[in-house]
C-alpha cells in the first residue's frame, strides 16, 4: 500500500535539507512517462460505472486517485491532458510552474509554492481536457508536489502531446509548447 506521511515525514522534508535522491528513496518513487518521478498513494476502492460518466470516458473509473510527484531542476513534465480534473498540491522544495492551455486557447501559468506574498498557491485545479506541463521555477532545485484526480486517473485517459500538432493548434504558444514537449 501507499506510504503515509506523518510527523516524521514533515520533519524530514521541512526541517532538514533533503535531496531528490532521498525523496525518491523515502517514497519509493518511479520514473514517470511524462518526466519526473511519481508514486500512486491512493486509489479509491469504489468506482463509477461507465454509464454514469460523461461520454469521454471509455470505462468505469475509481472515484479518485492521488500521487506524489517530484521534478528536479532541468527536468519537466511534458504537455499532456487527461479526461478528469487534476488538483495539484505543493509539499516541499522550490516553487513549481504549472503551464495550462485552456480549451479556449488561453495560456495560464500557476506558481505552486509556499510563498503566498510572491503569489504562490498551495493548490490549483487543472480542468479536465486542458493541455498542461510543469517545471520547477527558476532557482528551484526540485519541486515535490501531489496530484489528486477525480474521477480517478486511468492511463486510457492520458494523452501525451505531439509538439508539432499542438503548436499548430495554438500558434501563439509555439515556443513554450516546443520547449515543454518531448518529441
């Protein structure tokens, strides 16, 4: 089962300088296909039947899922989209930039972090169907965050962006799209 983070984890992450390798080891993180490291920490036991979900879903889905997600400086989570809302939560390290292309074509960059005076936020929800990518903010050694998805995440709902196609669909954002795609 997934690791639980209690007082000991808070002490390790917040009171001492921690490294990417220590986080990978402590939380048994694995390489993520879009970049960085992750570990699923929760998958609800109950599910929503396909007939009760919007047509964009190809089968039943768990009520909700959650992961830890870690990105180090110089790495990024490539543009992708999923069929559910995804709530991002900041835990430790430096701020994380979450770049979102809304279905209207509007670009938004959210800065997850713990410096509220600098406009950072602890949580942000990427709406279902939006293209998004993330990267540690300049000066961040790493960003350790979590993502909660409802209805729960399923790789059948995951689409990694083709940078060329996405750039043609949203030409004003071409430079950032090409920088944050892996093709």
